[in-house]
């Protein structure tokens, strides 16, 4: 059960990261900026398959995770994030994560390695519509069952 809880916390952190990325680029082109967001799990919209080696330290090579979260800004719904991750490193307990944030003006793509640590960074890897060319980083802090995401959006 501890392994599954770590997966869910990691999923929440990824969703928050995606939400932050989405909000960061929501204003279109302009100067560099920093934004912070939160996410909320959609009930019954998460799947985890423990396909790899069994490990109490968290996700392991071959494990699969997919979910959808609602995105919130200042407590109000702003969009959705769809994410998937696959365990890629047994020794370091790393997962490769990728996802799409869906907002009114388009989509934002995020990707990168997720470590079983309370803080990690993903890349904003582009987008569509209003978010075409989005770039920057998302730092996720998960000090428990909540996540704080700090998006650093590069100037465009």
C-alpha cells in the first residue's frame, strides 16, 4: 500500500506541475514569469500497473501510471491535465513522464524524469494554439499529500 500511495502522490505532483505549466503560458507571449498552481484528482480516473520489479521505494522499471486531474487556479477550475508515466530506472527509481494540459486557448506539453524525491523539475516542451512555442520549467514540491508547482516560463 505504501508503494501505491507514493505513486498517487507522484501523480498528484505531476498534475500540479502540468497545471502550473499551463497557467504560466496562459498569458501568451511576453516577459519571463513565475506562477503557482494546484491540481485535483478526478475520481476513478487513475490507473497504476505494477508491471516491473516490486519495490517499497516507489515506482520501478516497467511500472505504468496514467491519470487525469482537474486544474485549479485560485481555487477555480481552469482546465485538465492528462499524464502518463513509465518506470525507466530500477536502481534510481525514476519514471519518464509526459502529459498534455488542456486549456481554453490550446494545449501545453510537459515531459521529463520524475524521481521519488519531494522535489523535482520537468520541462515545458511546447504546445498548440495560444501556447505554441511554450518553454520553461516546472518545479514540483510534494511535502506530503499536497503539491506546490512553481512554473518558470521563459520570455518569448
